[in-house]
């Protein structure tokens, strides 16, 4: 059983295709692992044991009938709890949606099912994806499998913790300001934010619609590429979905190389606030890229200094509007409806009871930034910064094919450490936010352990929009070189649970 | 730029339909003031002649064919309703008594 859960998704699918393993065996092995360790990790909010086994049986039956199987058929996957799943609870980590059973599947959910993936359950997250530690979940924090007293990052901490603790080989995340990449970095896993519009947002509970992007979480670059290909591509149900073929990500992941590529090191992503061990591992990664044949150039993106500020105006503004739909009228929680109160009073009582502090802060911040008198100074300026950041990217992508940086300034911090200090928490997204504001593709992959605390460090790679394959080409080369140097994948150094 | 006062936070909470307790107002006022002071740096570019970007994709008016297609049944649409009556969402009183 232990062997099954440690297989990559690619190998698992291959063994199912040849009949060496059945999809039911694979599902059972993961369900047993969840049973054994998730009490400690708390990666899952909901485990769909029966549904998973049913999906697995369907894959096995298909194989027995001799029908062709997709490249990930029978592979288990965990979904961040903001992808709607028909008949399965979807809470977004919030009390306001406790017990809500969606009547439809997100496009991502539907595509995964059609590709024969086996949905194990839904993973924990910061409420409405607002946070960088998963501590803002209304259902309690998730532990980082490397050290259960530390955060697994956020908002998709449940997804990254699930794959880092071998409870699933694959997971789905969403990335608005770093919620796939930052958890990947601090758990020693791989996470990709595709180009904005590359993966359908239909059925993803909206936080900030111009920034939100679903993407893959995996233990290897190839596994992430296989998942990216399964979920990507145009969806007529999402009007912001790009009507173009998915970039050739799997092919790129299978032919990793940086030979002759120009790699830009962003000058702005170092200095004060960056942990010494993070900088050390990042510098070694740059050296490795050079050894592998890349040409390394330093690039200057002066507007990135304003990215965090712009993000914490744009994202709250969009969230204050998106979350207006939680009005206690059509679905979700309703509080105080005793026949004497007006609809407006019931809405206000429900939202006060159903939203956690971070959501309330951001809704009020967005309301403030969008209010007359402040709109131009705050939201208007933030939109200008967004243009300047896009221009910086455009300019430096003439000098470099991809950019690299640390994914996060520090390794995983302790649960509770930043819980009531919003600004300290926001700094965790310093390096990841610019790619969201401009819509670029970006990846985080492990580049070692920080010497001072023995915790994983992530290397971020950023590519131009719709050139997602470059992430995989570079990522696969870096991954192969590191695994050769370490003698094993980084996750094998994680303590057993 | 001026900071944010407790009274302003109370006003925002009302606009955002959040029934906050007095102690919550105190707590949030301090935090929101910190955040706004930190992000106010964006107004450094307010005078620059730069077009705003609201979205990473240059898309406008994406249309789909106007065709009848299957949708949720009334039962599905009402499946999460806190209260329903005669195949409709039942809501608390919206207008005054008169």
C-alpha cells in the first residue's frame, strides 16, 4: 500500500493502463492513507469514499471492456473546496456555505471526471481563498506535513498538504495572488498558475474575478503538466476563457532543457524581509541554471515594488462585489429570520455570523476603495499600477525567455504567528502577485531546504502569457538536476507522519 | 492621505451589510487603518498619464449563440434555499409595513 501512494500520477496511470494495478486498489490505498494520517494533517474537509470507489470501478470496467483510457485515468485527485461538485458539499472554507450541496459541477470537476480521474474529496483552504496560511478556514487550520506546528501556506494549504503527505498524487488549487505557488513552495511540492484564462473559472466560487485562476498541484513537474492538459482549454461557459489550444505543456515537461534559454533574475525580489536560507537556495538555483546551459541576466521591474499595494486594493474591491451574492436569500446560511426582521437586517446578521475576520476586512476594504471620493486615489491608481507592471513584464520578456525568483520570502511560518497581523500575512505573496496582476503563467517547484530550519524553499518561474510550456521545459530540467544532486526527490526528506 | 476612523468603519460595515459588534469595530478600525496606510503608496502613480488595466485579457463583449439549452430545474435551483414556498425563494420582508 505504501508503494502505491508514493507513485507519481504518471506511473500510477501507466500501471492502471497495463493492469498491474486497478483503479480501485489505487483509490483504496489513498483512502486508507487519508484515514491513517488526516486526523493529524487536516488537509480534507470532506472525503467522498463511496463516490471515489464508484469512479474507480468505472475506470476498471472501461479497461476491461478494452476501451481507451486517458493519460490520467484512475488517478486520485483532491479538489480545493471552491470547485463546485454536484452532490458533494462545497464550503469554500466558510461557515456561510456550510452544508451547501452544489447542483452542478465546475468545468474543472467535469473535465476531471471525464478524463477518468478519481475525486477523493475536498481540501481545506483559507475562507474564500483569502489568506496565505489556511488559518482563515472556518473549519480549523491544516498542518504542514514537514512540521505540523507550521502552516502549509494558503489559501490552498489543504491541497498542497494532501499531496505532500501522500494522501493524493494530484490536487487542484486556485491562485489569485499566489494561493497555488506559495503553498507548493512551503510544502516542497509543485504548483502552477496557468496563464489567466487558460483554465475555466466556471464553477469556481469567485473571489477576485480578474485574478483568480485554477491550476495543478502535484509532486512532479510532469504530473502537473498532465493535470494542466486535462483541465485546460476553452470553455464557452467562462467568457474570460482563452479560445486557443492548451500550450504544449506535457511535451515540454518530457523534454526539459534550459540550453540556450535566457533566464531573467528579477532585481526587485530580494533584500529586506527575505530569509537567508531562501536567498541561499535561490542563488544556488540560478547557478544551477547557468551550469545547465542557460544565459542568466538580471532584469529590472521597478513597478513590482507597488504590486502588493495594488493587489490589496484590486482583490478586495472585486471581492466586495463578488461576495455581495451571499445575501442569505437563495442559498447558504440564514440567520435571524424570526419574522420581525427585514431582509436587509437578516442579510447583515447572516454575513456577520457567516464570514470570518479576514473576509470582513477585505469586503470593507474593497467597499472603501470603490467608494466615491476614494475611487480614483485607490482603485484607479491600483489599475494604473497594473498597467505599469504589465509593461515591466513586456519589456523584460524581450531580454529573457523566463523569469525566476524565490516563490516566497520565507519558509513556512508557525501556526498562529501572523494570524492577527494582516500586513505580515500579506507579505507572503510578495513575489507571486505580479504574475496575477499581469495574467502571466508561473510555477513553483522545490529547490532545497533552508539550512536554518530544514524547511522547503520554492523556486518560482514566470513565463509570458500563453507560453506556459516554458515553465515546464525549465521546471523539468531544474527538477531532474536537483533530484540527481540530492539522490532522491526532496519530499523523501519529509518526516513520516 | 487621511487614515480611517471608527465611524467610517461603521459606515463601511453598513454599506457592506455586516452587522458588527462595537468591539469588532475597534478591532477592524485599527487593522484597516494599517492596511490602508500601507497600500496608499499606489497613489504615487495617480498623476501619471497611464491607462488603467481592469483585466489581463483584452476581451470585450464575449457572446455565445442565443440558443435554448438545458438549465437547472426549479428543484435544483431551490435545493440550497434557506426557505421556499410555491417553487420560489421565500425571503423576509423587503418593504415597510405601509
